[in-house]
């Protein structure tokens, strides 16, 4: 899997899918349109400051609530290269893998990394490097088959590729 | 090694004698569900797959309940997409407006969910069917697409928390109060990745509607599923609604649980969740002291839009008037519930007391339509989430409560309990 590298945008506990993409925008499923409203109810400025490659870091239970796949789709369409969190809500976790948005659980990294730090994630080893702080953390690498799904940019491509 | 009820169902559907927590398995699916928000994304994905049709047209349920009846042109296009997919693939269980209801109230009523099933749904509240002894869990649209195509899904076998419910709850304490109490106790990630297995003699005092409400909100504690043992009440319910034979699984006596939590139901009080997380609970006695003045009351949703819910609300509202300036919105969960509520005179009670009665829809629960909140408005709601902006403006507030507390609050114009009006 390709490494992720970028600037950190940081959030707290229990970032729910209603704030990641509010239901009032779910009458669309177009990733570009969803990306325009990503994080709107928790951080109005997010869409203006997010740059391709940026990494979201959050505390526990990221992506809790609704099963809407529109949430990881919106984050991915904003150009976010990885989400690091203490823990993820389980449906968000599945959805992120299934659409090919790299995510990684690492409580130590989630606590230590600050907004605007430069961070690199090596998914094969699970090593998270905070370049700004010159610190390394060990996250949980994905089981092999999940890595393959993300490599294929999602479950559907993975199934089509015949690699399963 | 002993298995939990959930693990036994999963093992049987994976063709394995035994599974352990943490194991990755592939399980056969008895039902795949989607709604008008999640299905279009799934349909788009399935169209990209090199497959010919769906795995089984009788084992897919499509319910356009979130923005249906169509709230605007874009939603209408989504519902149309689902309708056309259902027609093309001859999906047996597509429910058009008129037959449609809120999915998790509708499917058990239609007999599509029975004990022993493995069910996935592209809706987080799919965990509701644990009330009939099924393993059911919410997934996203891509999992739904893969499920529709192959009839299979991968799962990580969950560990479990065992909740031993003891004794009889007091008069106004419902399934909603029990699950809010539990979420308040363990937190919104207290059961993350785990099963919530409910047991104990207290279950015999809970109606099927109470059990649906409890299983429904397992996701609000982060749970993978919530599940009840199959007793005679449950078997009678399944027999009344379904032609399918239930398969009854029981947890092994030596099943391994991560934790066991005992709850004496007789000590519980009506419970309310304050903004903006379901874990922010207070008993109604504490909440009354806060003098929370409100603007709206919603009674409905996949959590609390069933007959028991409407009956208890109507029993409190009968012969009374909602407080001046309060908007009371009642949403029966399905067409059958709507009709039964008319026959029992409940709809008349709601209208006479100054409420409105909506066609079945998820509507305001997710901030869709039919009761959106303006800036700084407050709502007492029987729905399941009180996140920031969930029902409207980001400064609006939702207080989650039982139908009894919601009805009493509508009369009082502020958050209160049924014993205080």
C-alpha cells in the first residue's frame, strides 16, 4: 500500500457521520458535491483549508452514528489521504476500507499528534511518523485482505480484479 | 469453547462448528436491506461489478423511507433509481409509498426477519432485528452491493457484553428508558465492535416493541448488534407475522463474555438524553429541575414508532391539549400501525389534542423533512440520535426520551414526565 503524507487537521471524540456530512445533503450521492459540505456542522472552515494529502487525526469513536457511506466518500473526495484515530465506529471502519479511504487506529498517535503537524503513515508496517515532532508510533496494520481492498481503491474493484 | 448467541448464529452461517472473537469469517446472508439514501450508492456500485443480476430476489428488501414520500427533486431521483433497480431485478420486497413504512418497523411486521437469520442492512439501525433473535447489523452501501451480488458478507466475529436484566420495570419505564440508561452507563462507544446480549428474568416483562427499541439503539453504544433470547412471546410474534421457520440459538453456558452487567429494572426511572450525545443521560426527576422549555415534540422513528409507543402516548394525551406554541408531530412506523392507530382512535386523540399525524417516514429524525428545527429551537424526541444538527440547525437541541415523556412534555411545553402533568 502507498504511504500517506500530509498536514494534520485535528478533531476530538465522537465525530459522528451527521457532522461529517449532514443528512440535508444526502439527496446527492455525487462525491464532488458531498465534498463541498464535508465537516460542515463541526468545522465550517474545513472545506476551505483542506489540501490534497492532508491527514485527519481524531480521538475515540470517529465516524459514529449513521451508516452513510457518503461520510468516508466526502472525506476521500476532499483529498484527505488518511484518517488516524484512537478508535473508529465499526460501520465507518468497514465503509472506509470498502471505498478505499486509508484509516488507521493508534491511540498513542491520536493523542500526541497536533493540528498542523506533518505526518507520514506507512500502512504496510503500521508505522506513523510525526515529522514535526520527530516521533514514531505503531498503529495496527490491516490484515492482508483489507490492504488488498484499499490497494484496489475499494471492495468492488477488488471483487472485479479477481484477487479475492 | 463456549460461544455466545451471536457467535453461534455466525458460525452456522459460515459453515463452521466453532468461531472465536476476532476471527474473520464469510457468512451467508438471509436478508440484505437498503433505503433511499444508501441504496442508490449501492446500485451504482453493483452496476460496476461484472455480475448478472442479484443473488436472490427474495432476500433483498428495498424501502424508500428516509426522504419518501419524495421531499424534493433530488430525493425523487434517488427513489426512482431504487424503484427502477427493484423492477429490473424483480425484487420481491420493494415497498412503494403506500406499502412502505420505516424499514426497521416494517420488516419484522412483514415477517422478513426471523430468529437465527443473518441480516445486513445499509442503515445503522439494522441491529433492531436482534429483538427476534437474529444477528443483524448495519453496514454501508458497498457492503450492501456486495451482499446483493454474492449473498455473502465478511465479518470479524465480535466479543460480547452480557446484560442481565432483572425484575419488573415500573409503570412508565419502557424499553427506551432501559436502553438510554445502558448507553448513559457504558457510553456511546461502550460496546464498540461488540455484541450486546440481553438476558435475565426482566426480559419476560418487556413487550416485543420494548425489545425492538432496545436492540435498535445498540448502535448508539457502538455495538455491532444487540440480541435477545428467543422466548415464547418472540416465537408467537414470529408465527403471527411470518411463514418462515425460526431457528433458535442459545448462548452456551460457558460462553465467554468481555463483561457482564446486571441491571435491576425495578430501580430505573424514565430517562432522557441531553444534547448532543445519547450518553448524556439524566433521570426525568433530575431533568425536571433544569426547566427545559421546548418548541417541538416528535413521537415516531424506527426506535419508537410502533403500536405500544403510540398507545402510551395517546393514553397521556387523551382529553388534553398540547401547550400553546408546541408543535407535536406523530409518525406511525408503518401503514399497518397507522391503520391500527386509526381503528383504536389514537389518531383522533393526537389530532384533537393539537398534534399532527404524518405518513410513515424517517423524516425529522435525521433532519430530512417534516419537522426541521430552527436556530436555538429545542425538541423532545423519541428518536435515536441527538447529535449536533441532527434535526436541523446546528444550534438546535434534541432531548431523547420515551413516548410517555415526549407526550407529557408536549402537554407541559417543557421537558417533564407523565407523573408531573
